[in-house]
C-alpha cells in the first residue's frame, strides 16, 4: 500500500514537461490531472510543471531516476540517448504520411514492445501521445536540399535527426528545447524543425522569418512513470491512474492535429513568418537526400525493426 494512503495524505504526483500549456502535451497533462483528481476526490493530486519550469529535457530523466518527479512525457526522439535507439524509428524522415499511420505503430504490437523495453530503466510506459508533423524553419526558405548547406540546425538528442540534418549539408546542434528560442534569437543556431504548435507557443516566429511546410517527420511522446513510485501504489490507485491517462491520451490524440492547425492559422494571421509549401519535385528531392538517416538507423538497430515498421504500415 502506498505510504501516503497510510498517513491519509493525498498521493502527490509531479508531472514535469517542457512545452507550453496550450499545446497537445500541455492540454493532455491538464486533462489527466482533472480526471484523476475528480475520480479520487483529491486523494491523488497531480502537480504539473510545464515549460521546463522544473527540469529541462536534458535533466528530467535523471530527476525521475532520482525520484524527484513521478511522470514525464518526453518526445520519442529523446529515448535513443537513454539506451533505447529503437525509439528513433519514429524519427525516420518521411516514414509516416498521416497520423493514422502513426497509430498503426503506437497502437499495435510494436508500440507495446517499445513501451515494455522501458522497464529496463525503471520506467513504466503508460501510452503514446501525438503532437504532429514537423516542419523546417530558418531565416530563408528551405525548399531544396542545397538550401540547408552550412546551416546550424537545432536538433533534439536523436542520432537519426542529427544524421538527417547532416545528409542535407547542415550542422546539427543538440540543444534542450527550453534553450532553442533564445539560441535562434541570438544566432547560436540558424534554424530548427518543429510541429507548428511548438513553433508558435515558443514564439519562434519572432526569430525565424521562414517556415517551410516540409512535414518530413513526426513528434510524439511516451508517457512514463517512475517504476518504484508505481509499485508503491495500491492496485486501485494504479487502476485510477491507468484509466485517467488512457482517457486523457485518447482525448489528446483526437485534438492534437486540430491544435497544430489552429497554431498554423494563428501564425499565418500574425504575418510574422513567411510560410512556404514544397512542390512535388522539391518534396521528392528532400526525401531522397535524407535517405542516409534510414541506412544509419538500420545499421544501428538492425533492418528487422525497419521491416516490422513497414509491415505494420502496410497491413490492412
Ligand atoms: C523538442 O525538444 O523539440 C520537443 O521534444 C519538445 C516537446 O516536448 O515537444
């Protein structure tokens, strides 16, 4: 039985994340809090720390291993660095065409196998959450592979994303999300890739004159819980958490695409950033240029993983 239950104190759950509240992840976290607190009549309490208030994406995992936070929702791109390179499958450029494609992985056997692996590092994976498709920004349009030449592009800590940038002739610079806007503003980096919801809510449009709608990659999240905390809960408390999270994720996944559309709408209305679309030819050249990122990941994790992904995407 959880310690807190014995003393009558509510169980306190700290949920730290790095994005703004009006993003798919921020809103889903709030939904989870509301559901869990209501169903347990406040006996389980969720304190949310958005915008890297508590920990940046570089140190949040370590904080969880030390028991300083109970729930995180890191992007899938951040698990490779922790010893789970298979999660970089989600970073493969041009792998997914639609959010329904993503669902074939996250809701199938492959997604479950990935979550199971997290136990090795004392994490319980409760599910997946969408943000959306990433687009490229800089202070110039990025229409052809040659446009990337020599640019310093901020990337998440994923070797696959770094390889993608190098394949385009750019220099990847791995920075925490919370430092990205400032790094763009001061010229430490020239550009980056984001779903529009993150680009807009971090005010990156104030420091990037051009956003090219490449839709080349996907950002989603895994919800992870500190395993010792989880084990210390009662069966009923675990059930409450699982069902509140399941419901919050279903809701979050149903509104994420719309939130990105709204952000794009707001960005267009602001008039601050020029927005470019790729022609089919530009799209094809970009797709061809980033192929080395696929070859590199296949070498590192084994072609079998990539074959399983293809199979899941092609299944009826
Ligand atoms: C990033 O670092 O760009 C993203 O992972 C931030 C996030 O959590 O959406």
